[in-house]
C-alpha cells in the first residue's frame, strides 16, 4: 500500500518537518527546495497535502505564501500552531566563543537577534533552518554555526551550543494544510475558521462598505491583508479570515453583503480552529 504524502519547504529537521510529524505521523514527508515546489507537488499529484507556514508571531506573514496562495487553486483544510524553538548548532567540539558566523533562514535570523548581537556574529542567509545545519556539518568549520530546530542537531551530527535562543518565548508559527480537494469542516462541531479572498471595486469607501456587513452581523474578522494585483500599486485584492462557518446565518449574511461591493469572492477554506486560538485569548 502506498503511503500518503505531505510536502513541506525545507530539509529534514526543519520546523515544517516537525509539525508534519506531530500531526501526520503516519504520512511520508516530502521535502521541497522552495514554496513554489511545495505547491507544485500538490497540484501535480506528487503529494496529497502540503504543510505551509503562513504567519509568525514575531516575523509576521510569510510573504511568498501570500503570493502563491490566492492563485494556487488549492484549499486550506486545517491549521496548526507550533511553538518555535531554536538552538545554536556547531560542529562537534566547537565552543560558542569560537563562533564568528551564523547561518539560517532569514526569518530565523530575525527571530534570534539578541544572541547574534550578544556575540557579534556575522549572519549568512540560508534556504531554510535545517539546510543551514547541514551546510555547517558539511563545512566542518568550528567558527561557523547554524540557528536551527533542536531536531536538526541529531540529524546532522552537530553539538547544541545554546538552547532556546529565540528572542521571545511567545514565538509561534501558524501553519495551514493545503489540499487539491476542498474538505469543509462541519458547522456543528466546534469553532471554525473561514478564509477567503476578494477584490473590491475601485470606488471611494468600497473596502469600508464591503466590510460593514461583518460588523453589523457580529462576525469577528481575525485577518485582513492586501495584495497588489497585476503589478499595479493599488491594493484591490484582500485575504481575510473570520470566525464562523458560511452556513451560519451571521456569516452567510455578511458574505452576501460583501458580494455587493466586490468583483470576486473566493473561499479558500473552511476548517476547524486549532485549540491554540482559544488558549491564547
């Protein structure tokens, strides 16, 4: 029997790999070099699902994802939150005082500024956090280190020179699971999130009017982000997320009002809210 496959961006030991193993332990993970490759793996049938980071509590949104997602044709079917933990990894026998250069993904470097500044380290951007660990292992240079998840240390045979080096203890990344086929959560089985994109008409107060129905119907909007469309410097496309199910009357009415002031509304996913949402409020 062929195992089910879930794709992620990065190399074994990356945070995306970790969250795949936590929530899909029986699935075969498919590492990909880029986010574009992850989307292509699912659309082309090389994987059934994709695990994609979409937001971080420190670094903000993952820009590449917000570029690919609206036009991917894929559907959000789940979300997962991962508390991010980073370690400073060096070759066996290296000490932290020897380190002069540190490499990692640009977001990880931005989330660990304090230790970088404390030790006066020169930063080098890598494709992903686990890939940075592999590069350090391959180089064998005791003056170079990687900022990577702890899992990468055992995978690539590196020493942990410092643990929990992220600047903030609330450092959390939100991941979404993408599928070729839409799978809607039921409306009567706990909290639900609805994600959608829409284009507003290029008219004064169009966005204000488009969003008014959510306020008047008591629908909580948790995300609203804008995009440039067609290379124009006018934000006409938006990604929004709200609490609730489209079958619920308040959200159904809000979406109906939204349609009056937009040229297009596309629902990206209707999925169960991760329990982390309730715990963090």
